[in-house]
C-alpha cells in the first residue's frame, strides 16, 4: 500500500466519531417544539368541577398551560406548589394557569389536586387530543401563551417560581 | 401463580399489539362517509409514527395509553376524510419530524439514506481491488544468466547426489 493510503482507514473513522460525540451529548428529552411562535390550538374541556373551559375565553390574558398527571412523580409533585403559589401571585394581573390532567384516573387526579390545594382550573384530556395538539410527549410540560393566543415558550420538566416569573413577566411586559 | 395471573392482561396486550393486522379485516369503530376505516389503514399510518412515551417503538406496536390515544386520533382523522399523508403531516406539525420513525429523504437526514449504500459500494470496490492484487502471481525477479562455471558446479552436485 502506498504510504498515503495507510491513513485512509483510521481517518475514515474520524467523522463517525465526531458524529457520535455530538449525538451522545444531546439530551433526547430536548426535542425543540415546532409550536413555539405559532397560535395555540383551541380546546374546550370540562373542569373537575364540571364547568366548561375553553382557551378562546382566555383571550387577552397570559395563559400558563400545564400538562400533568398524578403518577408523574417527582416532577409534577415538585412543581405543583410553585404553580399554585405563582397563580395566587399573578391571578390579579391578567394571568391564568390551566392544568390539563392527562392519562390519569379522575380519582387519583382529584387526590393530587386536594393534596396540593390547587385552586387554579384543571381539566381532563380523556381522549388525549389536546395533548397531541400541543405535541406533548411527557409530563410535566408547560406552555406559556401570550395575550394574542400565541405559544411563546415551552418548558419541559418541573416549573419553578423563577421559570414562571421570567416567562410570565416577559409576556406581561408586551403591549396587549 | 397470582403474579402470573396479574401479568396476563399485559402479556395479552403486548401479544395483540405485536400481531400483524390482517389486511382483509374491516373491523370499524368509525366510518368515513360511507367508507369504513379499516384497522389496516390505521396500522399503516401508526407504523410511521414514533410512540412519544416509548423507546424506539411505533404507535402501532406500543400498548401504552398514549399510543392507544394516538391510534384513536389517527382513526378519527382518517374517518373525517384526511388522507394517510395528511394524518402523518398533522403529527409532524405538532411534534416536528422527530415523530417520524424513518428520517425524511432530504436535507441533512438524506445522508442516512445515502451513506450506507455508498459505504457498501466503496467496501466492495476496495475488496475487489485487494483481491485482484493478492491473486496476481508474484513477480519473479529476472533470472541471472548462468555462466559456464555455475553450470559445471550444478552438474557435479547432481552427480554426487546420485
């Protein structure tokens, strides 16, 4: 073999190694949502109290749409107090928090809500249509929707007070 | 034994999910105008979609509740008159191309389709070239002319051997 060719075989492994090094550093949970920047899909569901609730009725408010499940431990349990606290702090400033319970039993969901004394409206997505409309692939996932009804941010994993404040303040600061 | 009975529904569910759907069967839960949506049509779309809560399973193959709901949505959209491609596109719009089990044959992911056959062709070419080199008879150095003294010496040695 000519001297130059001796390096071809080991060198051909370099691009493969670079690709693997890049790929294995990505978090498979960090799938960018194509929905950010697009209008939030409309939905009409029923709250646990039996009240109809539709997204269209919230127009003009900043909406924090949180997908959760009672079996989602510990992330949903971590964020529930933060969501309730933030909702109480912002409810008078034109912010509404809506919880969407998915792939859950009504009984377990009610226990979860009472354990955390959740006072913001919660609905059940029994058929999973709203979940798919929002491209949900796990819980918890939270969407921040501006006053014009456009999805502006998606947060995967537990929301804390800081995340809530930063996202909501940003949307409240925009002209209505 | 109690454990086995407890696992039975799961085993049955996995078994049923893994079973190929007979194409001739026209079991329907929803109807498209007058034309019913067959399980096979739902299956065809569902096999192209990634089960979002699973590892490397399609919506057709997963017994998870999310996949069951997604199959229901596929069936409903087909029944509403959408083509299979439109249903797939709906999921791509919501989840991005990540939802597709087969990477699209364009842009960066085109490499995934092109590189393996190219690598095979290259490998075959290199192998063929090496085989040709190895099977070629080794080049023999040109014979040196034998002078008279050497010829005499060989003759003597042959004689002494006999």
